C-alpha cells in the first residue's frame, strides 16, 4: 500500500496538508480559503470527494481560516479538541463536529489518525500521525521543541512534514522586538532550523523517504538556506521545502527502505518545559 501527500500551503499565511490513498484522504488544518484549497487540489488532480475529514492542530488563524466554509460546503467532519474549539470560535455544524483526546487513534476508512500533544502557545495543541497500517506520515509543525512524543512519532515515519521555522542568526539579528524573539525561540514557540536538523539526523528511520520542511518564517528564514542545510545530510531522503504561496507536488510514499539511510539512536534529552504558556498570537 502507499499514501499520497502534499502541502497545499505552509507558513504563517496559511497551513493545509493532504494525506490520502486512492479512495480517502484527510486534511490536517485548513488555513487557506475553501476556494484556494479546491483550486490547488484540482491542479494536483485530487478530488475533494476523496477528503473525508479535517483534523485541527490548534486555533491560530493560519490553521483554521478555511474550515467553516470547507466543512459546510463539502459536509466534512471536523476533528478538534474541546479546548481548541472554544478558543477558535469557528462555526461547524453540530452533526459534523467531533472531538478527540491525546493518544487517541481515529479511523477514517482505511486511514488511522493518531493525535499527540505538542508544545506550542495555544490552548490545546496537537500533532498527528496518519497511517494506512503500513505507511506512516507525520505532521509535526508549530512546536517549540522536539519533546518525547515528537521523537516517538518521528522514528516511526516514512515521510514527515517537519517545521523548520527560523534561522537562529536571522532571528537574533532581526528587527523583531525582544519579547517576540523570545516567544518564537521558546519551548512553546517554533522549531529552528538547527533543532529540526538535529531531530532529522538523530531520529530518522531507514524508511524515511520524504522530509517536507514546513512553516518557514517569511522574515527569519530562506527556502534555499533550509534546502541546502538538510540536503547535506539527506543520505537518500528526498528533501522538499514547502511553499507559503503554492502547493507542493504530489508525493508517493510506499514505505520502502531508503538506500543510504541509517537510523541513529540517540538518548532523548528533553528541554525544560517553558513556564509561560499564555501567549496565543501568531508569529
């Protein structure tokens, strides 16, 4: 079996990721308009009728903007935690609204979607792993650091949408106010290029065929910088940088072992959890 994946958009202006097989698919977040989602899927040859559900990571506007219209127009169930729903204030028909809890696995046809907690400045943020029982796809963005749950997911994946939000030097030398720099780089903020690379180098499996670097900062990162950084350590993994302006190509993930990849086991070293988890604004 195999899964098809694409980033329909990735960045602070909107996030939406597609994972599916030939008969069913899910969207992780819907942070671009319904019209734009439909248009980008059509260009890739993807039918909206195949999409069976939307899963929501957290309530920031770049992850939820298109949900209300998309869900209503296409009768799509929306899976969202109670806390995230309260904070988001999106409109979803009661019959299409479903809740989930951390650690839960939800079956959407032949797909299984597993939610796990992540560290981000939102009310109840989660990341996901989507699987068909043989191929595992991780969606790991908007995370302050690679906690134990993130590492556990990453080691199991055949493809990952992984945040690589900012370059440490670019952020440090930016004209952002100090408090914003601190929030972005905190344990509840975003993942830096260096931290994402460390996760990739230390915990990838032999089957990790695709790494889609996602949610790049417009002001504190450069796609060419990220591509060059990760390509130097690819060892057979296809490196892709997701765009904040258009869809990526449609990738086919079959779960086969990648030539050149070696899984590296490094003792997990969790950072100290940040004390302040109250900010809810976007970066």
